């Protein structure tokens, strides 16, 4: 089998030399195929070159590319995992190898792909960062408690409060919020009609506090038709302008997390689950086509519960 390489810690260093595959006709043909036919980036070519070189240096000289079998790749996978490389790095190495062997099957007559039977560790899924309920309250109330710039319209604070309240109350995406018209908001029914991804329409409930904020803003700005959220020129706010609204007030709050409007959407979903909402309902409210996408928030909720337990239980 292969020769173990020295442990490299949690990072995957660039190889000292790529002489193991320099001048290799199969690799040269593969990289040319990626560059010319697949229009691969220089970064992709460099990463794949690195991955192939490292595997070639590990593989015994007596074993050629076409002679490596599934056990060789399983041993190599075990080596990379033992070195405690990030799963994303391991998957990148094997993405290069899989692509290379697919090329050999299709273009060089290799009977079968030896990697077809080799399973990889699942990709790590980062949990979304959410704000606490108290942090959300601080954020959404900030526009009405700070002075606005002199050049801003008199109703800017009311508008910004309505934007943040609606963000958190409905959990809609920033693009969906920016595209809202006055006619999409039902003041009496306390709901908003949203056109989501794939032109799918859904109705999202809006809480009483957000409804009052929107009503206050519309009266102050005299917004009776057309775009719901407008700027000084009375044109529709862009997603970038709405992001700036979020970042402006986030910077004024005592919130350590990095700024991102999407955090209010994450917080919306997590707080609902924390308070007993079922996953299917949250999926519908978020406009997710797949339940698996929504399930990430159950992990967030569980992690929060664990932290509370560890901090509060005397024998945790």
C-alpha cells in the first residue's frame, strides 16, 4: 500500500515539490482538459495539481495511476483523516482524484473508476450565527432612539425601524423585502405576500409590532402606493441600501457578532423553534423547498440549549 506521509496538523501545506507528476502525460492531458474544455480557474488547476501530486508521492512507485484500487484510496483517506485535516480539505483532495479518474475512464479507456466505491466524510455544515432575543430587541428599537443625519428625510428613522421589524417578524429574505410593494402588505390581516425563489408566492404573517411600525412609517412618508420601502428620492430601496440600514444600527448596538442582514432571518427561525414551533411551519414561513434546508435551525436550537445547560447546571 502507500507510504504514510508525515503528519501535517490541521492545515494542508503545499508540497515541497510537484516533481512526482511533472511531465506525467496523463496528468498533463487532464490539466489541459480542465483548462481548455472546462475553463477551470488558475486556483482550481493549482489545487488539483497539488492534490494529484500529493497522492502520487504517497502511492508506491511500482503502482501506476491505472493500477490503484479502492483499497489504496481508502488507505489514503484514512491517512488524511488521521492528520486531522479539515473535512473540506479532504473532500477537495478527493474531488481532484475523482475528476481525474473520470477523465481516465472517458478519455483514456480506463475500465472503471476505482473511486466509485470510496465513501467520503460528510461536509461540515457551519451553524448559522443568530442573535439573542434581547439583541434583536436592541437592534430593531435603535432607529427610533438615535438622531438621524440632517440630510436624511424626517421619516428615515421610522422607515428603518419598519424594515428591521419586518425583517425579524416575517423572516423573509432581503431580496424579497426590497421587492415589496405597498399592495403586498395587508395591514388589517397582518400579513405580507412574498414572491420568493422560483417565482413561488407565499403569505407570511407579520406581528403586531412590525405592523404598527410599517403603518407609522407609511403615514410619516406618505407612502400610499408603489414600492413599500423608499429612499430620499422616493425610489425603491435596493438590497444594498437595506443592507446598509442593518449595518448602520448593528454598529450602534452592543452586539459582538459580525453584521449581516441574514442574521435576522436566522434569528427568526431559531427563536420560533426555541419557543415550540414545528419544523414544517418554519419551512413554509422561510420559503424553503426542502425540509433538510430548514433542519439546520434545529441544530442551532439544540446547541443553544446545550450551552444554557452547561452554564446553568452545577454538575454539567
